[in-house]
């Protein structure tokens, strides 16, 4: 208890060691450390969360690095959560993103954390939202969330970020039509990186053509496409300015508060579902399932009959508990 209070105080004071310990607690614990997250909750909501997503090889890490560097030049504190692929051997992150963030990794006002995706198909570690809360409570002005880079399945990012940037390259052109139902629908704006390569202008035209099919009106936000050469630092200032433009639009329209409340609602639902799963599958119900499964196999009862029996058992247990 005293140790947890010490960690919470350290996070709120922006202590790097306390931040690292808090994120480790969140990442490595099978049970969410409620005391920690409850203790920092009142200090969250101040950081602006920017998601950086896109297919592998688009230059997301390089862009994130350059964005952080430019934000630091504006005297802002930056938190970075870079979700790396999970090693199939150790279960840990491969940590490739850290290698590409050399511009800011030694800056005391930049906190970088690589997190393993651990099988999350949405491109974000399931613990990334909680890690972002910790960085938020610790006083970081901007939290950059960079996804693992697995293509169309990176849809979690749209729910975790205030502004979502989709990074593509000229070679993405042939596959942009196929992306329409995934990445193309979640971007608040698009960055065509490595824009010095052949086919860049055609790719920009293809992206804009597809964006034209998105439903929009005079009051809705219409995404644009910016060209960058992140490795050279070209176009980065325009990206930062466009993030600010999108933020101002969200704040003026009231959509920022709406997005954040929707994010909270999704997370609360996930917490409830996780706790119900834990409560439901106690040893007695697991035993009941195993003892009756043969009847389902022998067609003496249906899947739905047994599921109904398990649910009734849960309801009875809950009624006794109250």
C-alpha cells in the first residue's frame, strides 16, 4: 500500500523511475492494478493523444521520432508508446522502434516505452491505453501512440487517439483500394512518407479520390494528404500544424469531448467484460461445463442448453451473493 502510494506520487510528480515502474505494473500484471489507475485518474485528460499507424515499412517510427523532436523544440513534454511485434520466442517486444528514435531518446522531457503487442490484432497492446493514462497523469503534453504495423487490422488506434495519422508510401498505391474498408476509414489525415520516390503524386491523387467517397458535409472534418520525407525531416512541421488544426476543429465542434467519452465507455465495457469473465468461470462452473460437455457431444443436449444452464448457475450465485 505504502509502496503503491509512493509510485502514484512519483508519477504525478513526473518522476521517470516511478513512471517506468507504473507502466511495468500495468504491462506485466494479469490483474489491472486498480489502486494505481484510480490514484492517477483525476490527473488524466490533459495530454493530447496522437496515433501513428500504417502498413509495415511506411516509416512510422521515423515520423514519430521527428514529430517528438519538433514538439520538444516547442518546449512540450512528450510521451511515446511504441508497440513492437511480440517475439515468438520470448513474448517480449523486439524493440526495433527504440533504435529509430535516436533524436529524442536521451531527452529527459521525452519518455519512450516500447510495449509488446502480445497478439493484439488491433495494432495496439491491450495495456497501451493504461500506459497512456500514466504518461498523461505524469504531465506529458502530447502522447504519441505508434502501432505495430500489421496493415488493416490496426483499428484500435482510432479509439485510443484524439487524432489518428495514417502513414503510407508511394508503393502503397496499388493496395490503397483494398485498404478502403480499414485504414482508409480511420485516418483523420494521411501522410505520404518517402515522397521523393517515384509515384508519389499519383499515390496522393489515389488517396484523395478514395477519401472523396467518405460521407461528409460542410461541418464534418475532411481529411487531407500531406507529403513528407521523414528521414530528412521534410514536411514534419506541416504535420504538426495539421494535428493542431484537427484539434482545434474537434474542440470547436465538441467532437473532442465526445471522442474521449466514447473511449472511456469502450474501456469501461472492456473492464466489466473482463471482470465478468473472471467471476463467471469459477472452478464450479468450469467443472459443470466439463461434466456436461459429453452430453453435447452425444447430442443429448445442445450448446445453447448447456450455455443457458451455466448462465442460470451464475445468476443464482449472484443472487445469493447479494
